[in-house]
C-alpha cells in the first residue's frame, strides 16, 4: 500500500501536496477494496455479490461489504489504525446496505462459578465505536452457548439487536460451525443487513452436515507423521493439516497427526537429548504414512533426510511438498547414487553435487519478491504414474507454487538412470514438478503446494493418495479418484468399503438443524414425520476435530 501511494506521488497525482496517512493512505485502501470487490470469482462473469476482507488485530471485528461494495474487518493494533480509519470512511461513504461489520469477541466463562462475562465484549465494542466503527453483528466465542439473559445484556449495552448476537460455542469439530450459524439464522441477518433478498438463496448444507457427522463417527485411525522444523506451532502447517483432514474423511479414517521435530531425528540430538531422539524415532516408526512439508533454512534438514530414507527403505507411504520434494531428491542422490556430499546450494553453496539449485531468475542478494509464486501448470510426462492417475488421468494440472530453488536440470538424466522418475514437468521440461519412485508403494514429491487447493468434499489428489496408501485403500482410489469426492451419491457406497455397519445404522436418529438426516433419501427429506434433533447447544469438544 505505501509503495502504491509513493508511486502516485512520484507521478504527480497529488499535485505536490504533502502525502499523509489521512487521506492518501486511507483513500488508497478504499480504492484497493473497491478494485478487488469487482474481480470475477468462481468462473462467473461480473463482480461477486459479497467481498470479505479480514484485518487482523486485537479488537476483532469482521466487515462484510454488500453486493455493490462489499468487505470483513478484524481491528485493533496500531498497525491496523490506517485500515480502521479507511473502513470507517468507507462505511460512511457507501452507506447502509453495502457494509456490514461483524465483531468477533470472546465471552469467557469463569470455571469456578460457570458465569459468562460480558465486560470484555462491552469494552471492545466501545473501543470500536471510538474508532468510528459500529458493529452490526456480534459473533461471541465461548465454551458454551450464550444464555438468553447474556444476549439481552449484550444487546442493551452494545446497542445490537438480540437477533444479531450469534453464539460460536465449542463443537466436536469445526465443520459444525456453518450448521451452528444456520441454526441461529445468522444468514438471515446478513441478507437483511446487506439487502440481498433478491440474490441470496437458502443455505444448502445437507452434504456439509453429512461430512460433519461422519467426522464425529470415525474411529479407525490413520497415523501420519509430520516431519518439520516448526512443529512446536501446529498453525505453521494449518493448510497441510486441513488437506490431511479432507483426505482422511474421504477415506473414512480418523486422522491422527504425530508431530516429529526433524532435528530430533539427528545424531546430535541422540548425544545431547537421547529421550527426545528416541521419542521422535518412535513416532516416525509408528506412523502409517510420512509427510515432509515445505520450509526454509538448513535447521533440521539432516533429520528430514533421515525420515525420507526411512520411508523409502521401509516402503512407508511418503509425500514431500516443496522442500520435502527437494529433500527426497537429495536423499536419493546420497543413498542410491552414492553422491555423499549431494546437497542443495541453499544449505551448502560449495557442494560438488548440487542436486538443488537457485532458479535462473532468482537473486542471491535480494530475497524479497524473488520467489516463483502463484498458479503454474504442470504437464504429466508419464501417463501411468500414480500422480497422473490420482489427478484423473488428465494431461496437466494447475497448482500453486512458492519457492526459489529447484531440482538441478543438469542432473536429471543421472537421476532417471538411477530409477528416480520425474513424472511432471513445466512447459519448458527443464523444471521438475513431480517426482516418483515406481518401485515404492507410494513415494511422491511435488515442487508445488497441493494443500492450497484442497477443499472439504474435494480433497487434494496427492493428499488422498497419501492417506489412501497409509490405510490400504490406494488401489481403490487409483481405480476411481472421483469416487472419493464425498457427496450424497457416493457416500453410502464409500462408507461400506470401510465399515461393516451400513450408514443408516451408524447415523440412526441424527438430523441436521433443518430436520434432514444423513440416512434420509432425497425424496423423503421433507417428510412431516418428526425427527430427533441434534442440537449444537449440547455439543462440547476441543474445537477443530483434529486428533493430534
């Protein structure tokens, strides 16, 4: 944003005026919002009906902008002040019906007495008001549903209708949240505030409800070892975790992630902290599959190489992403091709066998803005490879990238002669995108990040392959990859592949908030016969449903 304003000043757009945060920075922010809101999405022509903008901070509000000018805000820290001021100006300029502010606030519960406290929310709303923003909806995060008297109290002190105060209480897994919002008719509040009555449709969450129930009912575990350097903070790999979650549901398995700090696998840890060393190797050896995600820097690299070696030699399903693929190439060069000093120039600039090198367009002195980013096309070179089959036997795929280093194109011939197959390449055929070991049950490395395009009900092909291989379902998956994109038509058949009990018995008596049971047929969904209602007001859990 500052560079945008500076460029305009250099071109003379401000006619020599002093450039200030207000109005120049704030105006630039508003221009950016309006420009983004008009970009077509989902392959449809014309602007989106609603644009969501999230601004991180400690006050925590979310802004939805209407179908003419739409957006979301989470405000508070000093770095956010220009954005808060810009959104305040923007809300005044576009007026009611085009702007909706959702304030996300914590309502803590005192364990000693079980009392819900509203003071933090009252104070944060007051702070937002002082900054020129008036919340339209309160989204109250709490361990249990808000009592009606608490809602009335918040309504009175925050000047927000009771109908616009939403409870976000703990649920068994995070996929229940949309159902919880529908149960409270949150969508009706948005439609009314943004005047979307002629555009919005009734939420279609039947398949979503099935997926949420299946997650709760899963009990057969699949253990995936996540070998990385940032394992102390699981959110560092949140996209990878979500992709694993999507794949595990498709395979009807309860995901268990075993975190393995890569440095704990190294010999130096064995000498300095033998307990950590033994624990790390115990988790690695107990896993059904091994995943090495992306990362930067040389810390823990040798441990990752050991993890890849273990997966390759013991036929354990393996998926390497970005750096994980590069590590797989280095390990193969050292162990199979006997190139003992094989390495990446990122870790050892003086190696005599540089398996991984800086891209030709890269810069060694300026790291900022020099990465290969965004969606890039990968062409399959081997039609019968596992990767090609998992993607549905297409000739190419578009996946998102984020890297500076790549496999050394001058060593490709040597690698392929030794048995390492590069089954996916870019359009120049000099940039390696997918690597496989055909002699291994499932050993795939990719330069791109498939987790970024994984979605609930449509898991990433390669993550599905990893989980499928880890639980013995890979052959079924390779025969019909589309079968594993969960929906009402395929879910019954898929369930019976891995469960002795039919789904109608597993889910007997459970219904969604609109009375639809996963065991009901499409024809009798609207039957007037009363059904047992599963109320989200009685669900308790640790949150996102991830078993770690």
